[in-house]
């Protein structure tokens, strides 16, 4: 487990929009996220401004979001909740909520109104996909590829099924070490219609079909677990193409100026946001509520888009996104000609069973 600490010391107290009096709040928080460029954007947009107003607060980062469900289950069983706020994808939030491991909340009590006067429930709208979920951003999982590794005389890859074409586009691929997205792309490229993918994937035969398609490139895949892995593999030239989050690719292309380009076809939209673990003591819960109120207002969510190309989850934040970032957003019309809609509820229901089958297949 990687841990990094950000410490600021001081004595002045300043309440952003206090949920409880300062003396009733804990002065430490453990925030769980994904590391890399995404966590850096959260630090700059949310944590550093909050700590500037609250110099008595110490924040510890834990980069274990990809293991959040298993670890919160273990903490709950042990009766020892050591995390205060956890960034998770929507499907994991639904699972945690269903299992009683995440706290239910009322958006209009916990979250600030929009700058345009809209209620939080209206401003976030349908992106509140669970009674426990506090949305932050809309992102996509898509592919980047090395422009200098495209074979001579061949067009650059532009179709999701180019990932499975080793003859036309030889070279290593990077795919996430989990079934989500990989199974959907495999079925799309095995001839399943987009609107039938989850019906097929919900059957044992459909699962075997997806794994068989992935098996056609399995020997040429480097499997990743952390969001920073594919950008590094691309930067080092160890893979020709690889999947990751669009904001990580933005960092490689725009900030690092690597010879990498985006392939937006069949990008999978998803949400990222916070859950508050069930079972926090009163002091830590009061501090977390105060931070969440601050970190999810209209301005703060728009501020995150300054640092990474993810769309803010509040409608009132959209007009504040910097113009030079809009073209890098997954929701930009030029990038969204063929998107794939991720089914949160399907994966909340099927994740454990399909993941066991996928990991068994990987080990073969």
C-alpha cells in the first residue's frame, strides 16, 4: 500500500460552511484515491484549498481505491474503520451501499446548492446513481497508442476492434487486470450488437465468448492494475496501445508531450466519486462532512477540470470548465461519436462471479 502525507501546521480556524463546530471535528483525515494525475488533481482542487482554510487538519492519502470493496469488507468485519473518505467508481459504490458499508445521505442536506441556485439533487441529477454515492467527475476508459509505432503505410488505429488485430497492428497491448470494459469490447468485436452486450454477458456462454475473444491477444497483453501503469508503458514504448482513463492519457500527451494519441472509439463512460464509510466515529464523520460540503460545490468541481480532462458531475460547473480543456473531455462532440454506456447495475450484480472467472482464465 502506498501512502503519502500532506501536512500543514497552524492554529487559525476557518470554517468553510461548518457542519459542526471546530472543536467537535477530528483534525485528521485518511482519503483514499487512485494515485497519479487524478489524485494530484484532487489535491490541487480540493485538499490544498481546504487545508489552507483549516491548517489544523492533517490529510493522509491512501492509493487503494482499486481494492476499496474488499478492504472495506475486511475493515467492517474487524470493526475497525480506518478510512474516512473513499473515491470509487459508481458500480463499486452501489455494491458498498447495498452491503451497508457506505453511508446513505441526503444530497440537499450534505451538499451545497449550485452557484445558479439549483438544489444539489437537481444539479447532480441522474449521476447520483446510489443513495450513498457523491459524484465528482465523468470520465472514460479508452485507448492510447504510440504514433511512432504505427506500421508504415497503415492508417493509425481508430476502431476499437483494431485492438484485436495483431496482424495489422503488431505489438504489445496494455489491458486492465479485471473483466470490466475488456469483456464488453471483446463482445463488440466478436459481432455482438452494442445494445445486446449486457444480455449476452449475463450468460455463461456469453462470458466464455468474451474470454475466447480476449484469448486471441492474451499472449500480447501486459495487464495493469494502477491507472498510472499504461501511461508509463506508453511513454517507455513497452506497448503499442493500451487502455486507461482519458485523463491519464491527457497527461502523457499534453503535459509530457509523448508521441501518443487518443483512440476514442467505443470509449466507456463512467463516474468517479466519494463514498463515506459506514461506522465512522462522530468526530471523523463531522470533519468528512465539512470537507465534502467544501469539495463538491460548483467552483471546486470546475476547478478539478483545470488539472485533468474529466468533466465535472454538477451541471452548474460545466460553464466554468476552461476552454482549452473542453476539447480533451470525453463528452466533447468530436470525441463522442461512438461511445459505450457502462451498465453500473450489471457490474454491481455480476462483478464477483465474473471476476472470479476472469482471474481463473488469466491464470491458465
